[in-house]
């Protein structure tokens, strides 16, 4: 299911981009960042976003257009291993190609870091 959702979203984005090039007004928004959340705060974030999406679905705008909304929350580390001290101070080490060596050091706008060790 994940692959199908990503492929259909990619098709929606490509179609909207082509329509923009042809002069149509199409809005495309994409945001990607990393956040450090415990299980409770992740559940709160998920609930808040899902409530916004459900409200929009239940109350469509008469003057609106169909809009694809895809959101994900993906743990990039083993949640059980992340139970350490959240106030830990680390140096942000970079590899020779400038990518963070640790996925926790990934900053918005950077290339994807390597997979966790």
C-alpha cells in the first residue's frame, strides 16, 4: 500500500507541475523535516494532523478543488534504542561528502543522511 500511495502522489505532483507549465494555477506544497519526539508527543502530533485532515474531508469547500494530502511520520531509529538522555550533547559529525554521519544530525534542506548504523 505504501508504494501505491507514493506512486499515485508522485503522479499527482507530476501532473500538477505539467499543468503549471501549461499556465494553469496549481498549488504544490512539500515540507520535509526531522523532529525528535517521544511516543506521547508523536501520538499528539498524529492526532492533531489527522483531525485537521478529517475536518477538511467532512467539510469540503464549495469553491475548492480536489487536493491530495499525504503525510507520514516515520521513525528513522529504533524507538527502544532512543530511550537515552534527551539532553545529551553531541558534536554534529560530518562525513567527507558533507552528509551527517548520524541521522539525528539531519537538518531541513539537506540531502538525506545515511541509514542508521
